[in-house]
C-alpha cells in the first residue's frame, strides 16, 4: 500500500514528435498504395499489400497509444509501470537500490532512442521524451534509467526519499 505521494508523473507518446512521424509514415504508405491500386490490373494483390501495411501500422499505432510511463514516489519507495512492457506496477525500496540520482542523458547515444530499451553497459531504460532521467543502480548491480519531464521536482522527491530512508535507518 502506497503512502502519501511525494512525486507522480505519467508520460505518453501521444503528442510527441514520434506520434506525428508515425501518422505521417502511415499516410505516405497508404495514399500512394491506394493510387497504385486504382491503376492495377490485379486488384487482389494490391488489396492484400495495402491490407498488410494497414494492419502493421494499426498495430504500431495501438502500441504507441497503449504505452505510458507512470512513476510515483511515496516516502518509502519508487513505483513504476510502462505497459505493455512492464504491465504490473514494480516497487523499489531501499533494499533494492544501491545508488540513485537524477541525471541528464543522451537517449540516442546511450540507449538507441526512447521507449523500452536495453543496451549492454548502459542497462535498461524506459523513456518517452526528453533528456533527463532517474538513474538507479540496483542491489543486484543492474542499471535502470526512468525518463522524466520533471527533473527538478523529481530531484526534490528523491532528496525527501533519501532523507526518509536515513530516518528509518537511524530509528530502526
């Protein structure tokens, strides 16, 4: 059960430049296909081709709409979800985390872009847009970066979280 939230952020791909790129690619794939189909003798082959393109693009668009990065922090833990890749909410508390900080990063150079990414040496990343993220080194040595559009607010929340962890440790 979560306590009082000190940070909450939900990011979606809808409205980002990737969304507009995806819609443009769909339009530039289908419109010429329909034109070519109208001039073809073998309409069946053309219909099948356009159907496959539409099916693939619809799947990619649905995936884009479904993806949303949700991060919440209360006084004891960090919670995150990134459906459909991380379907259930994951919880990270003090025992799960070796090191934690908010940092600026280069999504393309470090992880190959935004989304749910993995790269040897850099670890896993979940991001939607921007250049800031919550860098975590987990107790098992794995690295996880969670993107944010609110780096200053996240920085304050992490300071409060660390403070609370220190207080619990001192009283424990």
